């Protein structure tokens, strides 16, 4: 009985907090940063407003262009996670310790992809395109699927520093390439429609989480080499999307006018 009364009082307190909620506090454009700690009632209202803004906001680009960009970020999220899980499994065979394997692979992937994101501006300023980089990642995934098991197995008897160096040699080059696709895609999508940016983050993260659950099931059925092939295929599909088509057309217009 006391428990029921306490729950009833807590529910009434929540109703009072709803009546006192002031939505104008969350209309500022720079109020997108989630506060630290648990999600309270005001955070829930703010997140609902973000979702409604995304669903009902004014579109700048066409549905076709939005679909192309969102498919691009979907494929990046799934492909990245599939290849990462395959890397963790391969490294697990070398270290013989799942915890150490996860720690090493995640550390190397985060560092290399972060460095790749920092270098992406210079890379694309030299004339590289999203399609070329995505095809490079696809080729990297296929090569890993073919030679990673043999390469890592050759270092099984080596000391731990040598095994760490071998894993770094395998992971870092791919991480430098993979880390360039998301920031450059996000920048280009944002120039067409700023409202695509939150969608890009959301879809990319959601597909990464979904792929993390599906990839082990695929590996059990077809092997971890199939994960590398699948990841390469997802990046190849991303390379086929015409994400840079509009930029090329707009750049050509001034020349035609002259």
C-alpha cells in the first residue's frame, strides 16, 4: 500500500513538471548538445522536438537527393561496423584474448579513422572524390578478407609488441581511408541541405548498431571472411551512389555561362 502511494505521488510530481515545462527554452539553434547524466523529463521533450523538426521541417533538396545521401550514410555505417567486427575476430586469433583483441582493435580504429578525418580536407583538395575513396575502402576490405588470416597467423609465436605492430600495420591504413568518407560526405550533404546533417548522424549510428548485432550471425553462417566481403560490397555500393552529381553540375554552370 505504501509503495502504491509513493508511486502515485511520483506520478503526480511528473504531471506538475509537465505543466511547468517551457518549450521556448529549447528553441535555440545551438541547444543540440545533450547534457551529461541521465535523461530527465526536459531532455525527453527536447528530443521529441528534434524528431518532429526532422519529420516536419522544410525540405531544401528533393526526395531523390535526400534518399541518395541517406543511403550513403546508411551504407557507411553498416560497412564500417561489419569490417570492424571482422577485424576484432581476426585479432582475437592472434592475441588469444577477446578482451585484449577488442581493446587493441577499437583503439587503432578510433585513432586511425580520427586521423583520417583530420586529413580528409587535404586529401579531397588534391582532387580525390568520394567514389574513389569508397572504392579504395572496398578494395581494402577484399584484401583483408583474402590475406588477413594468413598474415596474422604468421605472427602467432611472436612477442606481444610484434603482434601489436602487425595488427597496427593491418588496421591503420584502412582506418585512414575509412575515416575520410563520413566527414566529407557530411560536409557535402550539408551544403545542399543543412537538415540532412542530423539525419546522417542518426542513420549512420543506427545502422552501425544494427550491423553490430547482425554481423555475428552472418559470421556464424558464412564465416568471418564473408564479413570482409560484405563490408567491401557495402562500400562499393556507396561508391556507386551519385552523391557528388549536383556539385559537379553546379560547378559546370559558370563555365557554360562564360
